[in-house]
């Protein structure tokens, strides 16, 4: 997914801590396009917190009536220095990228695209989709991997379940009691991600590494995380040092996403769809993209963002740069 904001903020991300056991990150609404556009609800990044582990971006959307809003219709756009993680609850999205991968994003399957040195891709809702509902996440690549060649992986996890809960682990590892699951999908820092469904009144105790940070996004239902109430679309942040996450459903069934990972401990500069390290680097990414798509004069000989199939919608040009130097934004301590 592209960040379609026309004045995206620059964000220097490094892990911070909260004094509270669970810190609530509330969403802000972001329209994907014009006045009848699909709206997404963004909980990462924000001024309150920029990273959870290496997770640096989280958009939650739907259930969205595609006939009303047009659904997701994001033409070719660039990425650098990150991995995109697509997870659907309902509907389907066609993915095409400049590394030659074409995929159908379906419910219960993770699609992970590693941008590395540079890639461009499009995400367009399938013609058959009536309701679109899911989440789009990014993870920041560490300096050791951020210039790697682009890759793409698809994985459908086998859910863990009892009559009270279901958990589908799409990245990393999680365990509940004697049941555990590990995803084979490659990441470049320690990361984890899972979909969790709870029956009304159910509770689970999830074992987690003490050196990881975690976030719980509530999609629907009523949920307590370590005794803290979350509202629908809230992201509950749990700092490192916790070894067990206690999730308890209220009177309604719960659908939630759980993410986690070791703190990145690297300052990363995010602007639009680029993850870099410096002001100059992000400016160079933008200039290269604009030159490659013919939007502005420049040297397009490097071809950082790759070729794209013909007869596809026009690519998205980059927003105008701010008139001031891109500056750090740091998590609170």
C-alpha cells in the first residue's frame, strides 16, 4: 500500500518506552484518494510512537463496501528500505511488482514484499470483491539488509485453535500453553505477527520473548490486554520486559492482530513510501522515482524501481517535498 498523503511527515524512528504497562495508540483516518475514497485508520507511525520492534506502519481498513468507495485502487508506487506485510480478513487484492511477482492477496495468507534497494508495485481490489477488510503493515529493514535485492513471499499458516480461540501465526513464533506455531517467512530482524480470534468471555495467555515489544490491534469486539481495555481500532503497545500477554474477551467475539519484535535500535527516516537514513538519501530516492516515471527531469539510467508491465494505470508521482530539512522525530522515553 502507498502512503497517499500529499504532505507526509518525516519521521525519525527509534524505540522508546512507556511507563504504562499498556499504552493506547489511537488511530487517525486517512483517505486513499478522492472524496469517495476508501478510508484507512493509521496507528503507526504517529507522534506518540513511531516503531514497535521494526514495525513502522500500520493501516487498518474495513469492512469497506467496495461499490460505495471503490475499494483499494493504488497504482504503481515506489518503496525502499522496508518490507510490506499484507493481511486480509475479507476480499481480495491483485498485487503486481517490478521484480516480476504477481499475486492474489487472500484472507488468511500473508504476502510479504521486501523492497530492499528499491521496488515499485500496485495494489488493486479484485473485481469479485464486495467487502474489503484487512490491514497493511510495513517493517523497516535494518542497515545490514536495506539495500538487498527485492523479494516476495506468500504463506498460509495452519491456525492453532481450541473451541475458545484461534491464532494464525504469519510471522515469527507464538505459543499458547503447549501449542506453538512458527512461520517460515524470512525477516531481517526478530519479528512476529498473528491473527487472533476469541469467543465471548475467552481468555488466552500468550508466551512472548521478554526482549520484544508488542502491539495488539483490536479489529472488532471488546478486549482487555493485560487488564487494559482497548477500543475498536486502537493499538495497544506493550514495552519490552513482558513475558506473557493476557488477552480476555468481553461479551462479544474478538478479532485482533498481534505484532511484536526486538527493538530496531536504528534511527530511520520515513517520508512518503521511502525508508532511509538521511535527508539527502530520501531526496535522492524521490528524485530517482520522479525521473524514472518521467514526472520530473533527472537521470533515470539507474532504474532503481524497476520495469513494470505495459497497459497498467499511470504511476503515482511523489508529493512535493517540504520546504524545510527533513528532521528527526523521536519516540518519547
